[in-house]
């Protein structure tokens, strides 16, 4: 099976810097099921083409397969060694790891911009034909060309078989094209050569960030990628639904930068974080999970406390987590400090055992980013499944919005806010949570209080009844 990548960007040989492969060398990488051979078939000023050929040890692959209940001959007589499949995706992840991450030490700027690119995969088994290939790649802005292979070149009347040559072209980041191919090749093939579990779900969410949530065929992609395992596919779609909601930007609302500008004169975000940290300190909690941690501003504050022994930051956005990692300078932390913090991707509306066992959970300006019909799921995840002794929730006070200059009447502070509550609405929701989940709540304002409108932000502090 062969994957080729070409560009006409000048100088085209810069493709080598993005792939971390020298155009003048033959590269080889040993794989658990064979080997990957890499080379440039052309490397000029006007055009360069890189080829990744995966050589599969078909006999070794069968001998390492411990599955039962299948005839041995079925393992030997198949197309896995010859047609592009999940084996090619694994080879890409190992051989082109840095390119898929979008990193390039020598061409950092180039890694982040759209380039004219062409990718070819052959042969590939199209479990759905040319139409499916177009449905998968064209919504990504890529042109698709499919050539179906005849069952027998010497007997054209027999027609075509399931195998084809696939070519996609367009202008995009190399990292984006590689991650899309990584996900969609096994979707087209409709099979995976290894066990599919929770780890594969995490891979799909991570590799699909920025494009899968808005893809019109995301349900089909999730189902096929996760080998038709319904529970995993349903969870993936729930998490993609959250990501899509969090990244949507309605035209009639202010931008995220606009919200920061609105609140900056009164230092509201700083005041809010300080107050949350004070509440945690007053309750002498040692282990905190920050749900919807974003760029890690609260995590950064908590790590300065000698009382806090561990902080787990969870966010649906990989980009936000990467920003948090940079803000916290995790790469340069001492081993002792590094042991105090973890940043992981996850959805706040899906049960996650990683959230359990903490003294406190924080949701700072998070709940208003969810659709109202997702709040019951959030409640079950936080107050029933994770069930910490302390939960701190902050959210805007809608009544105060008229005090912000430049905010149109009826508009929300952030483009992605799905709702903003009055003081009464927060109290009503909080009291319902307490009645259903066995908590008590205290509500207070954050920021300078207006006698008629209340404070600009509001906080609910839930404590578990003993």
C-alpha cells in the first residue's frame, strides 16, 4: 500500500522540512506488522512528491492475531497486506508523527498555512464506492478523483471490483490533510485490524478536532471508525456535539474578544478567579478537578497554593489544552511540580471516571456554553457520578448586562453563550440540583454590586450533605 504527498509550493523541497524527512535519503521504520519505506520520488523547485510505502508481513500478522472462532485460512487469504487500511493509518501515525502534529523547527510558519497539496492512496478498498469517497472528502474542501480497478485487467467484461486509486487535492495545512486521511482511510475500508475500545474513541476525537464536529457525515465516520460499536459511536457523537456547540459563533453576538473587552475595565475575570481560589482555600480542599479548564488560568492560580496537592484540568478542546500546557510551562516544570497537574480532553456531559475522587470540582464560566437541554447530563456527570464534596459554579448575571457599554440590548456577553441567567434563574436551577442530588448551596455575587441589578457575575457553591 502506498501513500504519496505532493506540493507545487515554491520551493517545493520545503515539504521535506514539514515531513521531517530529507529528500536526499531513503528512510525506513520498523513496524509491529512490517516496515515503512519513505522517499522522495521527485524533489524540485516547482514540485516535490513524497512516498510512504508500507510493507506488511502477512504471515507475522496472522501469527500475532490471537482471535478465535475464525478459520486460519481466512486469516491468510485476505487483502490486508496489499490494500490501504488501518495498517496504513498506524504507519502514518508512527512515521509522520511530527508532521501530523503540525510542528516544524525549520519551517514553523509554513506548517501553519494552507499549501497546494495532493495526496494519493492506492490501492484502497472502497466500502461504499466513489460516492462515499466524495461525501467524506469534498466537505473538507478537497477535490476527489477515484479510479476503480477492474476485477481482471485481461477480462474487462467482468467489470470493476472494490479496489480503487484515490486522489484528493486542495489547499490546506499538511497536518490537517494527514489527520483527515488518518481517520478516513479506515472509514473507507470499513475494517480495523486491531481491537477497538475507549482508546480509539479518544483518538477519533483528538484527530477530528476542528473538522469532524461540523462534518455532515460525522455519524457515519464515527460508526465506521469505531467498528460499528454503538456505545462508543454514541459517546463520540455526544462529545462532537459539545465541541460543535462550543465552537459555533452566531453572527448576532459579540465575539470572545468582545466579552474580554466588556469585562476588562472592572477586572471581572481576575476577581472571579481570585474568589473561586479563596473558596477552595477556605474549604481546605487538596484535590481539584477544573471542568472546562480552557487555557488553564484557574489551574495556574491553584498550583501556587501549597495546600493544593493535585489539579486535573479537563476541556473538550485540544487547542485550549495545548494553550494551557504552554501557559503552565509544563515542559519545564520540575518533576515534583509536574506530578501535581494533569490536562486531559473530555466532555462534561459524558460520564468519565477520571473526574471521580476529587475533593472539589470547579465550573468557571462553563455552563452557559452548553445548550439548556444538556444541563441534566452535566448534572448527572458532576453531582451524581463524580460527586465531589464541593462544587463551585460561576456564570454571568444577565440582569447586569445593561451596564456594559457597547453591548446591544438583549445580546449576550459571549458569542458562544447558549443562555445567560438572572439571579432568580440560577437560584432555581441550583435549588433543583440540591433537591435531586443531596447538596446544599450558597449563592453570592462576584464583582461590584449594583443595588438594583446585582453583581456582574454570580457564584453557586454546592456542598455535599453529610
